[in-house]
C-alpha cells in the first residue's frame, strides 16, 4: 500500500527503499519489517543522526560558523577524502549503467565512512583542549564537506531530503563536475542554529497495524462494489 506509506512517512523514504532494495527491471519482495528496518537504521541513524550531530557540534564549538578547510592533515582526513572521490567515481559509473541500488550503495559508503570519521577523531574530546581547537575546526569542516557531497549525490533519489540537508548546512547542491575537488564548501558560512530531525524512527507494530487497517478497508470496499447492482442500460 504505497499510498499509506507516502501519507504516513513521506515520499522520499519510499523512493529510497524501492530504489535501494529492489532490483531494476525485475520483481522484488517488499515487507513492512524490512522497510521499517532500513528507515530506522539507514535513514534515521546513519544519515539523520550524522547531520544532527555535525550541525550541533558546529553550533556548540564554533557558534555555527564553518571553519576553514585544511587539506589532509591526518591519515583519517586522507581516508575520508579518498572515500569521497571513489564513491563519486563509482556512483557516476553505476548511474550511467542504470544500476540504481549500487549507486545508492556508494552514497552510503561515504555516509558510513563519515560516521566512522567522527568515531576516529572524537571532536568532543578535542573540544576539551584549547590547544586542539585548530584540529577540531579541521574535523568539523571535513564532516560538513562530506555530508554536502553525500546530500548532492542523494538528490537524484531523495530530492526533498537532499534539499533539507543542504538547507541546514546553508549551502547548495553540487554537480558531479563540482565534486572532483574535496574542500569546496565556503568557509565562514553559518549552519542553521536549529537542526531538525530528518527522519523519526518508525514503530514496526504501528506500521503493521496500519497495514491491517488498510487491508480491511480495501476488502470492505471491494465487497461493496460486488454487491452494488448494475445500472440499467
């Protein structure tokens, strides 16, 4: 019942699920359980939480202003930049080959690597030492840049979500030609001071109950249509 899913949870999550989970040009299996799991773990946790944490830290440690870019200071920085470049290259190849699930996989490779980058650099620890503020600024810039690239790639599949992410970061979508260089986010921009939750976690019990309600409503409507006498010709 796609109408119910769109009405209750929005069009972008359904587009994401169908394009990532189902093969192009052949049948696939949809289950509410798999749908809820992907929305909760991939969209709410991986993407939404990444954006929220990054914007919140920029506001907390730099009054919302994005620091300047510094190229590849540590191995972690270099790995993140390399991941971004490789994900962009493969994304482009998969899109040209009409392999949308693989193209989205590459976006999520970058998102997952960016989440790992937070764990590697621990910006909350850097913030405790004034002498490490320069390093903290590098980390937060790199997070912002990686999310901007990911959101730009995501626009083909989730245009509303991409727009919301870029709006919170106070920047614009980039074309593939503009992604050849890491570090193009304009330093000095200010992110939103009120980060919004992109995706609320879904309750599988609630979703299944709604599915059953829809089934009963459609069955009742079908029964009424069969019982209705035909109009005389």
